[in-house]
């Protein structure tokens, strides 16, 4: 089963903060503001932000708690490097992870298309071939 890692590298690639689906959300803006305040303060190392509270990388963390998203807007997931690197289109990801949940909840190979199978074999060789 596919698992997208919640880490700084993937967060830096994530397009969610600029996505039209959530860019106008007051809830998302409040979450971002809280994170910025915590990061700017000299706080005890024991204070941590839970991944579910971060308004990005929903393919790793799951649905947002925000209810004021603009779901009629076009999702940017297919333009995201995390999407591309994990070949989420071939795996049948419906995008809109902020609404649909994590990639692990949705992604499997959903096609018998030989071109897609060949692409997956190539990806497997890339990841599992010793250097």
C-alpha cells in the first residue's frame, strides 16, 4: 500500500497553500497563522505541531478539518511534484486529498493499460535496483 511520507522535503514540494481550493479559506489561514506564531516564539522543544494540523500535504496526513474550502475550484494535485514522483495518477488517486483523505486510503493500480504497467515496472526498477 502506498504511503506518502510527512517530511520537510515533501512539505517543500507541496502546492496546497497556493491551491485555489483552500487559498480563500479563513480556517486554513488561521491554521497557517498558528503555525507561524509557534515557529516564531521561543517555545519548549516539547511543543509540537501535529501533522493533521498542518494545512498542506494532505496526501500524507488526510482530510483537513476546515469546512470552508472552495471545492468548486480546480485542485492542483496533478501539478505537484509529490503527486508526480509517487505516480498517483496511475495509482488512481482522485486528488483533492484535503477532502478525500490520504493517498494510502485511495491508491492502487486501477488500470490494465499496458503503458501504465510498463511505467510502474520502470519505477520499480528505479527504486529497487542496487547502485
